[in-house]
C-alpha cells in the first residue's frame, strides 16, 4: 500500500472520529433558553444569549414576569420530541461546548432570536444581529417589555455576590462564599431541565409579585 493511499485512509478515519466528537443528534431536554442536553451532554447554542432562568422582565403595565422561564418554555415547545442535529462550533471561555442546532433544517438560534426570546451574542458572532433587529422593531417576545441584557443581569448578580463576600471581611466564610459563587458562574445552568408543557397555558406571561424578589 502506497504512503499516499495510507495517508488518505488515515485522514478519512480521523475525519470520522472528529465528526463523532462534534456532532450531537437526538431528542433534547431544555435547560434554559440557550442551553440544551442531548444524551447527557449539556451544550450551548452558538451566537445567542437568552434571559437567565431566574431573570424577570417588566411589561408595559409595570408587572414583572418570568421571561427567562418563558424563553426556555418557548424553546422546549419549538423542539418538542423531534430529533435535532447539532454541530460543534467552538468552546466558550469556560470550555463549554458551543453548537449550532437545527430542527428540520431550521436554525434554533435564529428561531429564538427572531421571535424575541434571545438576543444576538455579539461578542461571539454577528450571525443573528439582523434577526434581533427585526424582533425588536416588531416588539416580539422580551422586546415587548423592559429587560436587562442577559450579560448585564449576570454581571449585576456577580457584583452583589462580591459585595456580600467583602462584607464577610476575608474570613474563611468569605473565601467559601467566593468559591461557591465562582462555581455557580461556571455552571451551564443552575436549574433542572424545563418540562415541555406550559404552566400558564397560553401567551399570557407568568406574572411575578415584585414583593417576592
């Protein structure tokens, strides 16, 4: 066998192994609006950022509603029990797998941004900016309400956590608190997979009593 033929065979085998490592195909559990799980592997949608699971938005009447939970439910409804195809695009700064997923050829990230349940993650990709602009003009999803960008919401939480740690005056309790907060920030999600059925049975948002914040 010639070296050229042997090299070609090895290259084909390597490509097959690479595909096996970077493709995820199956039914998915939704963790939050930009994170899913397939065959026990949690993966993030490429180029999008959805409200966090505990994040709330404020509608035109001044009522807080669970927009993070709603985003997850919309994604779960879109996916259902259909097999989806995901291809790894990257790993983020926390080494989490980032993928582009499709259902029947439709890009899930574009679907979420276009319907206003996620925003374009400009720090990583410009692919969905036009979809975001269209959703904003049409007041779709979270764009019908006032909300913090997901990255600002996370940053504010980290700031509050650091303040709490500082008040512990660098004690061993403070160190343990900082470690716990770091581990929470590094986790893909701090909630269980969202069930597909919608708890509020329609388009009306799940209103939150602001006194419970």
